[in-house]
């Protein structure tokens, strides 16, 4: 049987992300000064066997490093009211933080 790829489900800023080692993900902008981070709200770890937390796994940590802050693609919200001549175009760009996952540890 082939070896399973290790992944984890982590809660970052009230949102859940599926991560793997050395993966790069975009999360909502993090307001931290340090470049290295560690997340301890790990919900699930899958590798040789699957460990599920209730709600979190005790002793599990995910370490990551911040690469840079970016802006997402523009989202357009177009409002209109029929037969009234009313229309409004509003755009929004979400700020994101790009992080690289360095390690997933389970005790």
C-alpha cells in the first residue's frame, strides 16, 4: 500500500484550511509583526493514521512563515433597479497574507 500524504485541517482567523507540508496558501490578512508563526488550533491530522480533535488536537502544531501581503482580484457588485434608471457599480479588493507551511507536528 502506498504511503499516504500528510495533511492537516487548521483553523486560522475563524476559517478552516486544508494544508500540506511546503504548501503555499492565502489567508485573510494577519495582523502580526513576526515572520514565523505557529498555529495550535489543529482540527484533523492525516498521515499514517488519522487523528481527529474534539474540537482541537492537544499538542499538535503547524509552523508557517509569512511570505508577503497581497490583494485579491477585484470583486464587482453591480446594483440596479429595473425601470428606474438606477444602477451602481462598486468594486472591492480583499487584502490577503500569503503563508508557506513549514511543518506539521503531532505529539
